[in-house]
């Protein structure tokens, strides 16, 4: 199974890589996440990945044709999850401030609780081939659109003071994503606490004031 950092969280939360079958394919994918996060995509070999999974290099090619296919699978699953988190919040109940609070809390919590995976998902985009990269960029565009929609709703309702909605959307997403780079499970804040902190910071950023 995944590292302790990847499996931590609420009992009803998404279980990382549960959609990947069979078990051998899941083990290889988890090993790839760990290797890419530790060494970087380009410095990792298929032998490294297979060794971490306790399998032979030949076994890897039964499930993944190339190392890039492995990265694409990781990236696609991660970006699908990111989009689900943001669209669920954008389509949820409450005011724009309520929905922005929910979006940031959930998005940051995921990037903290699954920071090893998130680092690979968010920072190895350029290693993908042109076709796969275009597919992931479209998912990122949809995530951007979900946050932009919340901000635009808040501006129209008079809840937010945001002169530049596209620029603020980029700032909000960048702030949330960067959590994956620095979060440490041995640190003094839990993923939930970091999510609450960032939600408060973002609401202040858009002029909504402190949330209860």
C-alpha cells in the first residue's frame, strides 16, 4: 500500500490509487510516485520503479508500456481528483465566501495529506509527452474555471473586492498547490489545520474578512 503520508486522513476520504487494478499495477504506480518524488522523473529508471515494487523490470511492461505512461496515469488520477474537489465546492451550497472557503480547505488538505503524490502531479507536467500534456492542461483549465466561477460570483454579489479575477484565481491556486512542496507530516500543523489557515488567508485576500 502507499506510504503513511498517503493513507492518512478521514475514514471516508478517498483511498489513494484504489481505482488502479490489478494489485501489481497499483504497486508499480505507488513505487513510481515515491521514486519520482524522491529523485525526479528524469533521474528515475524503470528498474528503480520495479525494484521498489519488488518486481522485475520486465513485469513493469506488462502493465505500463513506458515510464511516461506511468507518469501520465499518476497525473491523470491526481488532476481528476483536484478537479472533483474544486467543482464540488464551486457547485455546493452557500454564499460565494462559503464555497471559496470549502474549495481552499479541501484543496489544501488534499495537497498536504497526499503531498508526495501532489508534488509529482503538480510539478512533473513538463515530462509528459505532447498529447498527454495537452490532456492534463485541459483538466487544469477546468480547475481554474471552477475557482474563477466562485470569485466572479462573489464579485457580482458584492462579497469580494477582486479587480482582477483571472489573476486572483492563479494566485489562489498557486498558494494551495505550493503546500505540497513544503508540507511535512512531522510539522506542527495537520492537513486540516493548514487547510483552515489557508482558507482564512484567501478570504482575506479577496476582501471577505475573517471567517468564523
